[in-house]
């Protein structure tokens, strides 16, 4: 089948969009390929289509567990066999999934980067027929990316095990420095290809509102612009507060953050997607892989700490191509708030060593022990016991992870799951099962598929409704069936983990090197400054500022942002004035001209060109000698 036939059969699209087809052709021919595509550009198509066009399995490396589960579910809904392996799964689950990849004719294996380094994965990988490797969110591999993850560095080792397999790296946010670093870290070959899709969004108006009353401004904007909206806040507590503010002012809203359980997240997501709730108030945990094209507004109540994060979140507005707004609310106090984030994100090295010592006491880890040990970790309890602030402690643990002393995973929310450990025909021969157990087994068999070959995610609340049993009774029955070796039940667990990647060291001898600490801190400060400059600029087109940050030289103003629409001293819109002034300067840089000749060479309305020229002459920005104009 051709690529377009696959696209039509599984997605019902007739044609590819943007640079999708070029990327697919490149990776299909075996070239290492880097695709730079903004949010909503259709990244998943670029690896799913070529993987389906050839025999074998596509290995997809992504750090986003929620997105991983979502894509696996979507592929299965289209009749495509896909699996996922990520932090928090049991060894039994992982073995079942990897065995299925070897023997089960699966087309996609999604895996979190942390799982690449396990002995079991590497042993099973040797027997898999891998046709391509996809590295999603590939900016995470770069030391200079805003979201660096040490586990991504293991991908180059996987490449050594699969030397002939091409790599497709995808990202929506990468500066020129990060693009080079991605290619180096992934060991791109000499015949590699890079494809860039313009990051310009011609339907998206970037707006900054200077206000000391963000609540009033938020309500004013939402009452002035109709349609679906996302409001981003910095922390979980604020999501609830802002949602309550909106509801109290008769704007339907709900809130979302990583601390909610999966059922609540799903319910709130559906409420927003269906339009039942107009506004989703969320942390940056919301939005990845959410395909709602008609979002008219994305509002940031708090400043993100990098243009990359802002661009990605703002880009969720207007994916249907219709006019949309990305609004940043800025108060004078925000500059100090951003500066504090630097010390929160990079606490002193002595503090980092203190946190390491306290973690060892917390787990009662002896000197020289610990290698490979995994523990569930309660950050709040840890901070209470050892008198730490959670934000700084969290940052210290992430720096210790980069330094290679331990692996600190974010909070994992793993839904309950089951696998039948006996054959289906044995199940029907079972004796001594009480009516409630029999009823529950029948409901499970009717509700879920693949229960005898793979772990299936289950929802105890749904089973309670269908069976008429209480949630507690379902839990008891499933534990009893596990003890009888009829099935294996893994109850839902929600917790971060700490894994010791080295034996316990003396705190004073921890090596926190310049590339892990000082250089990354300098890079973080640069991003903070770029974000502050964006928020405070009064005479630069906001779209051009963002594009220039990502290395895209755009010679025209957007004409949509608040700067372009603000008034110049001449009375014209600032964006229009700057466009005309740039044209006039370009003409006069070559040689002096008469006013008539100059005006004939200017694109746009002659009357506006005359107004700009008159203003530049009056301010003596342009000189006139005997009717000949010059700079």
C-alpha cells in the first residue's frame, strides 16, 4: 500500500498536511530525520504511516505517559495493534507486553525513556523486528532544551544495538542550538534530513495585558470573547481558585492538574471537550495530545518560565484555522516572581547535598548500599520530617537525578489492571465460586477484551455500576481471585518513585558538575529573561519575537498582536507604521531617492506611506536635500 492509501484507510484523510509527506518519505527511505512541527502540526502521522507501510515494529520513545496511553488507545480503536511500557508497571506486566512485541505481530511499542535502560527490555529488544525508532519530544535529549531528561541520553545506546534502524526525532519547540544538540546526541548519520514547518500562526493573535488585577482582567476577557477557552496557572491550588472564581461569575468552568485521579481527569476532560464546561483551568499537565480544534482563547494567569513552554501552550488555541487569542496577563510583581524561580529551580549545592543525606535517612539506606533499590516516595511527608520546602526539595531531587545518583520520577497515576492467569476454558470449569464472584467475572469478561494475553486497565467504579456490587466488595473479590491464581489484580497506585542508580555515597563527595548545574542555570536564566522581555516589550511584534527566538527570521509583522494594533505617535497602528518604515529604510539604504520615486516603490496604501514619510521627515529620521531623501 502507498502512504496515501494507508492514510485514507486508517485516518480517512485524502492528503497529508504541511511537511508530513516529506518527513514520511525521508524516514521511509532510511534517513535519520528531524521534524520540527508546531503544536497541532500532526506529528503522530509522520511515524505511524511509514511504520504501517513496512513489516516490523516501530519503537516510540516518549516521556508523556498520558499521551502514550491515549495514542495506544486511538491506534487500537483503528484496528492497529499497539502496546505501552512505562514507569510504574510491574515486572510481570512488562514481560507480557514485551513478549507480545516479539510474538504478537504488534506494530507499535510506546516506551518511556526510563525503561530503555532495564536489562529485561534490552534482552527482549534483541528478538524484536524493529523497523524504525521514533523519539517524540526530542528536545528533552538536549542539555540546552527547557525540558532536559537524563534518561533520553540512553537512546544512543539503543541505536548501537540497532545500527541499521533509522531514527525519526520530533519536537514542537527547539532553538537552533537545541536542533544541533538533538542530532549530536542521537548520533544522526551523514545522510540525515531536517524538515521545518513554519512556526508562524497567522490566525493567532498574541496579546499581553498589563494589569494589577488579574482576576478582573480574566473575567473581562472571557466575557468579551466567546468560545471554548483554556486558562493556565502555575500551581494546582490556583486551578481550583480560578475555576471557582469563574463559576461564581456565571462562567462554566472546571479544573485539571496531575494530582487528580484518572477518572476525575477523564470526566473533566470530556466535560470540556463536549462544551459542557466552557473553560478548562489547568496547570501545564493539561493539553498534550488533546485535540480540540475550536479553542478560541488560551489565557496565562501566571508567566511560564520559558518561551518554549509558552509557545506550546498558547498554540493550543485556534487549531481550526479560525481567529483565536493567546493572552498573557502580566503584573509588575511577575518579574520578581520569575527571578525567585531561579533560586527555587537551582538551590545551593550544599542544600542539594543535604537533601541527598535526608533521603538516605528517610529510606534508612546504609553507606555503600542501595544500587537498584526502588521506593515509593511521599514528598510532602519527606518535607515535613526533614523541614524542607517542597519546591526546592523537588528541584534538588531532579538535579541529583541529572547527576546520576538516583532516579526521581514524577507522580505516576497507574490505573487498576488485571490479567487472567488461567486459560479461558479453565475459567468456565471453575467450581466453588459464589454468585457474587461469578457475576463479577462475567461482567469483567463482557466489559474488557484481551484479558488472557495482556493486562487490561479496569475501572472499579464502572464495574460496581454494572454488577451492582460495592467498590469495596469488588476489591475483595479481585484480591481473593489473585490469591487463588485465577487472575492477577494490580490495584490503582498513585505515587512518585525514587530509584537508587548508584550505591549511597558520602554527601560531601557528590559531584555536581558545571554542565549539570552552572551551565544549565545560565541557560535557565536566559529563558527567564527572554520570557520577561516578551511580556514587557512595547514596540516589537510579539509573533516576530517568538519566531526569532526559535531561529525563524520573519520579515513582516503579524498585524494581530497588541503591539501591532497599538497606536503610533503618527496616529497609525504601530504594526502598519513599522512595516512602512522598514520598506522606506530598505529603499534608502541602497541610494538616495526623490519622494515620488520612493513612494512608487512602496507596497501598500499610498496615503499611509505619505503619512509615515511625513512623520520620519518631521522627526529628522530621514533627511531631505533639494528634494532628495536619504537616511
